[in-house]
C-alpha cells in the first residue's frame, strides 16, 4: 500500500506553472499517493492554465478546493504527512492563528499535532520583515511544523526532502 501525502497549495507566484512539475510529479515519483487540496484561488489559477487536469492525472483521489456536504463521504484518507507548498504569507499566517476559512486551511489546521506537517512558505522580503511574521513561525514550529522558505528563483522540489520518503510496498 502506498503512503498518502496530503499536498496542499495556495495561490502564490508560480503555482500555476510550477506545482505539478516541481512538487506533485516528483512526490508521486518518490512513491507518494497524493491527496491534493487547493485554496480556492489556487484552484482557479490552475484550472485557467490547464494544470488542474495534470494534477488530477497524478492521483486516484479527487483534487479538492471546497468542503464536502455533511452526507458525502470523506474523499481523502487521513494522511500521516502533509506538505503545504507553495504556502502564501497570508495562508501561513492564518495557519499559525488557526484560521480555517477554506478547505485547504481546514485540512491543515486539523493535521497539526496529528500528522507531520511541512510548510514551504513563499513570501517577499517585505512580508518577511512584518513584525508578526516571527511570531507566526514560532507558533508553527512550537507545534512541530517544519517551516522553510521557498525562494521564487530556486526549484521547489527541495522542500520534498523535509518529508519521509516512502519505500515501495511500505505500509
């Protein structure tokens, strides 16, 4: 059985061109079964460029961006590992504050403390200088979240190295 990775992405620079090639495809090639959840804006950006179809082709699970109805079955199993990449400064701050105002953040807020969570934050130097930013990082790190900065000019694939890599056939 293949280990499930909860892959979550928000609308950040490059998500519409880089998510599939630099995060999702390499994760699938490393043996992860992808349970993908997008912020509503990321879903819209990816749908516009056709990348949403490419993402969907990498998994046997539905790609989500909205909540299910109460009577509907859960579309994803509970992953033991989550990767939030790219994570906007806004979504990272909301995660630190426990604000679950969309399906992507709801999944992540519920995962903290129950699963390994890695956040690849993409933010500008100005956003990083905001006085609240160090507190957000401290909150997440104190909760066991691995937070790393994704540089816009570097490959995003390196954030996958913060995850345990499943072996084929590993339970």
